[in-house]
């Protein structure tokens, strides 16, 4: 009886873990990060596999802190992959591909960036608001 229960539980866990998704979750969205790109990319079905490259460059002095690509279709069998760049770089190239012929894709792409030298712009680091005082505070 105990062995049957164990086999049943292991079978259920195997079935649950069999669900696959090609979503990409890289990096961390820090409080200082801001969204530099957010768009839904889609392609209609065709007689060939649909492919697309999305190139995202950061503005000014920022670097990429997070890349999120989510498959929005019900079956979640589209392919998304990082071709070049990524977290810690100034650009990222994301490849999107439909699963087969006569199928399209629909992905939501979000890229966040942060300025690595932003900490040098604030006076006092994480000090609370000083009421408009322009000189360093002594604690």
C-alpha cells in the first residue's frame, strides 16, 4: 500500500514537471531599474517557420539589468532565445521563432536597464530626504 502511494505521488510530480515553457527570465529588477523596452511581438501563421530578431540598445550610460520574454500563446511552444548581449551589456538581441509551419508566435518582451554610476549622483547614498539641504549631513 505504501509503495503504491509513493509511485502515485512520483507519477503526479513527473506529469506536473513535464509542462515546458520557453519563457526567459534573466537578471533582477532593482529599485533603481527602469523599463527601457516593453512590447508584444507577434507573427501570423505562414507556410514557413516564422523567425524574427529583436535588437534592443540601452540609452545613454545604462546597462541591461533584466530581460523577460514571455510566450503569450496558450500552448506555449514558441521559441525565444538570446543571440547576443544580455544582462550587464549595453544591448541584447533576442531571437523569436514559431514552433512549426502554419503556426505563428506571440511574445511579450520586457527589458530593464539601470545606470551603474547613479549612486554617484545622489548625496548621502541611502540617506533619507534632507529637506533641501545641499551639504552632507553628519549623523
